[in-house]
C-alpha cells in the first residue's frame, strides 16, 4: 500500500494509481526545482481527482479555469494565468490537466515539467472515463452556404465593454487572488462578459474590482461599437456629501438618476443640461470612482 501524504484527497476508485503518478511527478521534479512542488490532477469538467492541501486556497479558481479552458488548450500546452503566483496548468492528457504549485522560486522553473510530462499521458487517459459527447452532437447539420453578396456585407461592430490593464503586474506585487485573476484578463481584448465568465464572478463583483483599479489608474474601460451609455453608481452618495464637498450639487443630482436603467440621453433631458456639460461631469464622476458606465 502506498503511504498517503497527510491531507491529500483523491476522488477516484483508482486511488493507488493516481497516488503513484502524483508521487512519481513530485519525486522527479522536487530535486530539479530545489523546492517542494504541490500537485493537483483535474478532470476535463473541473473535478479534482487528486489534490494536495497547499492548493486549497486556489481550488475554486482551478475548477473554474479548467472547465472554461480545457478545450481551448491543446495537448502539450501550458498556462500560467495568475501573475506573481507560481501556479501552472499543463495539458498532458486528453482527459485531464496537471496543476503544479510551488511556494518559492520562479514560475518559469515549472516549464521544466513540459519536457517530461507526456510520458504520463497514457497512464492518466487510461484511468479517466471518456469525456461525454454533447447531447445531439451526432445530429449537427452544417449551416447552408451564404450567398457571396451576403458574405461581403459589413457586420456592425458589437457594442462591448473592454477593460484594459495599463500597468504590468510585477512578480513582487501582492493582490488578493480574485483581483489578480480579473486584472490578468483585462488585456484589451476580453469583454466584461468574458472576464466575468473566466473569473467566475457576477457583474457587480467584477465591476467592484474594475472600479477600484480604474480609480488607481491601473485599468482603463474602453467601449466598442455604438453603445448607449447607462451610468451606474459605484458607491452610495449621501445628501451630506454636497455640504462636505465630496460632490457638487450638479453631480449629486446626476447621481440620483444613476440607477442602472436611465440612459445619459434621459438624464440630459430631465436635468436640462447641455450635452457637453453632462459629458464632462460624467467623465469626472467616472474618474473619481463615483459611477461607471454600463451599456445597452
């Protein structure tokens, strides 16, 4: 019987086989890395098959990342999605990812595993059940060919919110895990919907992080297409805020209409403000972290 490491969990009837694979990888990598590697084996659906306690604080993220990205990674690919954290994903099998974490050292060291990982492919794939095929997959009918004229027709650019990180996250920078995950997806290409999905957060929680780093000038919120803007309060503004000089009277009146439903056009008509004046005030309120702009 293989000796069990304290706190290690294995979710499989083939427990001994997974322990053997994990122990073999740890024993091989430890001396090369000069530090103890901690291992997780995660199935295509995000379910942990093998997990060491050192990964507990990352479990939720690992599950979400694996479910969202398993099919995007090719066999032999790797991903290091959290800057400043020595956590790496390796797709060395058709049905599972290996997750390796080290507490000290450089994350680049983990790439040593890439030259050694494929020898574990057959062992892992033999132990894990086949990935179920999507219901109705065999009935997929290719779409009819579009007429040539229709193909050439220009497609309007979809209105989207695209956050962009303005500063590089350094190895010594310290952030809460969920925040650094969100920041890493702010690459100027992912929409807020993409970031919510990859980060596993709802819209309100995602905006709280984006608002925080927009105010710090770490993130810039950009927009594509021709959106209709809807201002939303990032924080409550009490009536005393005007007397205290936190906001002026004009900003306070605008803030009362930032309910997530009212467009800028409606606010302009209701307050009778010139559009240029309203835009300047809105821009200032966004910069000060009072509101953010959703789109319709």
